[in-house]
């Protein structure tokens, strides 16, 4: 029988897959939003990102428990958590509200920047901003 920890590679690859899906959906939704496409009104486009991000969060929490490193305990994990929150916040600003196009593009690029920081932190596990 496999132990919980022997499933680490499968959970990690699942998490990476959900990250890819989430980012692709974010970029696609941003492009559709900027073009004011009627596709943005489709139920699938509205629901799928929430489902993907829920599984992304669950796989991320599972990885935290597997590697025994947690936000607000381990500095790199805290910084990654805050980077993900910034990514989400800027992503919401890029896709919602009555802002002008320049602001939305700026928010989109900022969100991608925070995402890159989160990826760097996950890979190297060394703090960048709080170090």
C-alpha cells in the first residue's frame, strides 16, 4: 500500500497542471474581455476558472502538508502566498469593473509579474522581497 508521501510526484504534477490551466484561462479570458467578446458570457467561461482554481488551491494545500512547509511559518511560503494573493487581486482588476483599457492592461501585466515571482519562489524556495 502506498503511503501519503509516496503520492508527492502525482500531487505535484497535478498542481502544475492546474497552474497551467489556470494561467491559460486567465490569459484567454483577458484577451476575450479586452475584445468585448460575447464568448465571455458563456457559462463554461464563467464557471471553469473557479473549478480549476479550487482544485489548484486543494492541490497546493496538499503539497504544503506533504512537504511540511506552511505560510506564516516558512518565509518563502509566506512570500509565495502573498504573491498569489497579489496575482488574484490584480487579475480581478484586469477582468472586472469599469476601468479603462490602460489600467486593465497594467493590472494584467502586474498579475503576470506576481505569478512569475510565485513560480520563482516555488522553484528556488528562497525569499526575494522579504529577505
